């Protein structure tokens, strides 16, 4: 038999082995849910549930005929229904399980967690939250419950509660939650800022920096608050420091630096920032801003020279497109004019298809910056997606 087929049949073989074994096992000796043997059986069912829903359902339906009262099978079936999107059937199974008399406290916790997961999947976040909060601090499901609570609080934008749950996970697990909790503080800070509470926003950005000294979002927020208070010099200094740890975020603050330097009546501060930023980052958008700055200052020759060097050295598509845009009004012969317009159209199209942001974790692509990736829900993983076509 083809080895690939053997691999595909392996989980079925494991499950049939378990079913055969459990048929011969006396009812009273059936393993408890938290037992070692049962755990490996449960994992093999879940393995099936992940990859082969229909087959898993057939096998479980058959198992139910012989072991209708088995809690493991009911739980696996409930989990399978939820994964298939049949939330109502999953909920019915878990509700009937929780009503069973004589459940051990471990069993009760597991069913409560499953029921909360059903509610979460159905969008009944309040109900899910209430059940999860019932799981006590010393409970074996506490960590899973906290992880689900964090997802609920993020969905509801309940940032204070997300901070509390994240802090518990930081203490409970070996994971470092500081950078994520710093993002929650930034969310609160931005909320305060939008409500006009600049003092509150400042405290939040300080809290974020205490947890993650390198939190780019908190640095940007702190600078915005400085600028709002008229401390433009301080703001520009703070934004400039992003070049050390987060050169990929320099473009996010470039326009803020421009506004602050204009407010200070010193536009050259913006040019200095751009020059340093271009050295620190490979973000081509910063080069374009520098060229734009030269053009607006009436320094078209500087702008063109900067572009030519850049395009020659880096074979940059963005640079070439910008050069074509700058030279658009030059006189050309009819044939050259057609070619010129065609090349300009192609570079414009290629750039439009390739700019935006991309998640380093899951590859999600979007036109604007999301501090939390809409695809995988990770924080601070979205970076500029730069056109990297090399022409040579
Ligand atoms: Zn992602």
C-alpha cells in the first residue's frame, strides 16, 4: 500500500484500537477524563476531529451506540460539532453533560470550559465570560480559561480586564505577556487621547513603556502628547529614537515630525529627520518623502539627483515611478511620449499592487497599519510591505 495511505489511516487505526480496548474494559474501570490513558485517547479523537471531520463523526456515532454514556465520547463529539460550526448541537451536548449528577470537580471544569467555548464561538461573549470566571484559580483549566477570556476582552475592547487577565497569565505561565499588555495600555492611552484626557493618556503610555521599554506604539503616543502640549522639540526627539529599535516605524511618524518642525518654524528639522531615517531604514517611502521635501522647497535639481542615484543604486521601482512623475511635463516626441506614458502606467500599477502592510506572523495583508493583526490577532506583527522588485 502507498505509504501516504498508511499515514492517512493511522489515526483511524489508533481510534479503532481504543474503541476495541474500551469495549472489553469494565464500565467501572473506564478512565477518568484527566487520567493518562484517557488523555491519549482523547488526543487521537481530536486529531481526527481536526483533519477528517466526516470520518470522525462516523466513528464517534458508532462509538455512541456502544458507549452512549461515555463522557469522553460526548466531549469529543461536542468539540467536533463546534469545529464544524454546529454550535447548537455542541451546546446541547455540553449542557446535558453539565446537568449530570455526580460530576467530579475536574469533569465539571472541563465541561464548563467546553460550554464557554461554544458560547464564544456563537458570539455570546457575556455568557462565555461568566462561565470562564467560574473556573477557580487552582483549577486545571484556569490557564485555558484565561486565554479565552483575553480573546473575549480584546473583542469587547475591555482593555482593563484584558490587562488583568494577561497579568495573571504572565504569572501563571512561562510566557512574557509584557509587550502584549503594553499594547492594551496603548489602546487605553489612545482612547484617553481621543477623549481629550491627555494626562490620562500620558500615564497609560508611561505604563506601557514600563512593561516594554521598546514599545514603538507607546513612544509614538508619548510624542503625540508632547506635541499636543507644545513640546515639539521633545516630541521630535522621541520619534527620532525609533530609528534605534524600530526603523520600520519611522515612516509612521514622518508626517508628525513635519508638522512639529513647521510649528517650531524650523522645516530643516524635518529634512534632518528624513536624512537620518533614510540611513536607518530601507523603507523606500522615506526616500520619497525626502524627494518630496526637496521638490516643495523648489530644489527640483536636488530632488532629481537624489532620485537618480537612488534608482541607479537600488534599481528601485518606487524611485523609477517617482522619477517618471517628476519628468512628466518634459517635452518628448510622439512615439517616446506613448512609451513614456505606458511605462508610467505600468510602474504605477505594480506599486499599487505591492504597497501596504503585511503581518510577519500570518502573512495577512492590508492597506493600513493594524497594531493587532486582523488575521491572527497577534500584536505588533504588522510591518510595511514594500515593493521589492529589482529591475536588474
Ligand atoms: Zn497575522
